[in-house]
C-alpha cells in the first residue's frame, strides 16, 4: 500500500556570496522539473537575508512515495550535480512527513519567525476566507446553510485553501519580513 500521507522535502543550501544569481538561475531550472512529478503540491523558497547566504527550499508532495520518486529521479540527481560547485557546504536534506508546515522549520542557524508575525499572516488568511467561503457555498447549496454538512464543507474548504494555496503563497510573499529580526 502506498504511503498517502503528505510529505515535505526541506533542502538547505549555503552558497558562496558571489554565486547568488547562479543559484537563482538553478532554481528556475529545478522548480519546473519538480512540478512535473506525480503528486507535486508546491515549492516555497526562503531566500537569504542580510549577510546570511542560506537558502531553504520546501518541496511538498502528496505522499512520501511520490517524494521518494522525485528525490531518486535522474533529473534531480543531475541538477544536484550541477549545483554542487557553487555550494559552500553539503546538500542538506530533511524529509518532514505529515501535515504541511507553513513557517520556517526549526534548524541550526535558522530561527522560526516571531509568533506575532505567524499570527498576523494566519489571521490575514483565515479572516477573509471564513467570510467569503460560507457565502459561496451558501449561494451554491442554500439547503446546507446552518447544517452540520454545511459547516463541514465550509471548514474543509477553508482548511484546504490555507494548506494548499494561501499559506504557501503568503509565506513566500512575506519571507523577508518573517525572517527579519
């Protein structure tokens, strides 16, 4: 039986300062390749800020098996060989099985954003979603308004939008602000 639990590959690359544009070009090559693999659910890139030259790349798949197929693919292996000369260290990989995580993962040298920043981003997504989603479902299925199935449909839609759309987009847009001290 295939492992159907979502999984995230966390890649940490420390690069030499003079190679930032080379690394960005490499990202433009590898991201579209990953997107063509079965089960791909999105990529977030947390770029260096200040003097730090560490990139954190989060690649999400709908199952551990699909993530494994990506990591073992000839395409990915060749792209990793291509990038090695500009890295200031090893290709550090970590697999995070289970539910999505939205904010910078705790690891050596990288701290999580302040809780108040996490709260601001979360409420900026939850508040409008919980206002708009019930209006849409209420218009499409007025007979479900105020019922348990109606509440479930609203909650499932809001949660799905948060996990698969809003939070990956918001953490990407506000990455610098989230990392700033």
